[in-house]
C-alpha cells in the first residue's frame, strides 16, 4: 500500500489506521491479526483501552515485520505530568513488547473545569513527550482531544510541535474549528469514531450518497474523512467490515457532496466534550 500522509517532521503515516477501542482479549488479538492480513499497516491503541499487550501479540504473530507496522498508543489521563508520563511510556513499551512506538499521544488535555493548573499540567506532560521523542523511543509525538485553546496554550511552551491531534470526527460532528486550527498549524487530524460508533450509518443523507457511489455508508464516511485531509481510525472486530473499511481509496466525492455532508445537522456526538469530561 502506498497511501500515506506526510507529517510536519517529514515522517510518513498510513492514511487509514485500525481502531481498537473496546476490543479486548482474544477478540482484540484476532481483529488486529485480521486487519494486518487485510492490508492495514497502522494500528491505534491506548493504555486506557487495556489491550496494548494484545495488540503487541497480534503484531508479533502476524508475520508482518515490526518496522512495517505504524503503532500508536496514548498516555492514560490519570498519569499526566513529567515523571508519570516517562514512567507510563515505559509501561506501554513493555505491554506492547516493543523497543519503540511510531506515535505517542497525550490522550486527553487537562481542562480548566477539573484542574486549576491545567496549562502547567499539559506543558509538563509535553516536556516528557519531547524527551521520549528525542530519545528515539517514539518516532512521532502528538495529542488527542485538544481544542484550539488547549493547543494555543501548549504551543506557548512547546519546543516541538505536535504532529497529530486525534479528535472525534464523523458526519454530524466533525469540529470544523479544530480541523481549521490544526490544518493552519500543520497538525494532521486523526478521526476517532469516524463511523460515529456505527450510529450515523443509517442517516438518510449518507444512505442516499452511498447509493450514488455504490459503496456502503461506512465507506462513504471514510472517503469523506480522507477527502478532508483527515486520517480515519475505523474500529471493527468483524472481518468483512475490516476489509470494507480499507477499500475506500477509489471513492471520489464531488465538492457538492462534501458540502452536503459538512452541513448535516449535529448528529451522533458521543457527549465526550474535552472541557467537560475526561477519558
Ligand atoms: P463491530 O466492531 O462489531 O464490527 P467507530 O469506528 O466509529 O468507533 O465505529 C465502530 C462501530 O461501528 C463498531 O460497533 C463496529 O462494529 C461498527 N462498524 C465498523 N465498521 C463497520 C461497517 N463497515 N459497517 C457497519 N458497522 C461497522
């Protein structure tokens, strides 16, 4: 596969990643192995998903060389701060049984509602990430669920710019202000729940457009994300769907169709607003 985005540091990242949230135990191992055998080369996990060990096992059992797989994990929210982040990163490497990962993300920003010193917490956590990056143990570092005001604050003290920001992004809820801010600052946006956890797939607008293109609504959501320069991370434990979700590169949406999806009323929001809750 030669479908890659180029990050602001010059590194490449496969344009579609395999999401693993809520995949557990044997099902997680099987799903990641299926994904690798079907052509995915980018796997997204997190310490808080409780499946880093399963992801590592699946990769080592898959027959695909470690260096050919792009592996992302994330720092658990309860372990923010400089020392904690360094310690937790080593635990992530141990759980995955790897000596480096391709991308490490701060899973959730500290927010003003829950932390009076939220700016300092995020800044100190990022300092640890910069150290991990400089040591070569994470080939890329980035963020997840950061809104423009969290990003602006972080960029005041950051020595290195985050290369990605992973946010909730699907038809009906795609946070255009965050997308615009990230694109202006050369930060690639990754989409978590690009299918709205499956909840947007029956929407009439999407069903109609998918019929025009002879694709499924899931494929339409993913083609739309790619057309907007975003990296989708669809999750599935079902082999037919895993296959379906990577077969989207040839679906070309017109600017009118893109606008139609962009202008859908809010629908399918998870309720996980970064300033209101922590994950
Ligand atoms: P399952 O894992 O049982 O196959 P998201 O990536 O937006 O979080 O969505 C994940 C949800 O969507 C899961 O419930 C997954 O179910 C379902 N899903 C994934 N791919 C497809 C697809 N191609 N068609 C329908 N549902 C899908």
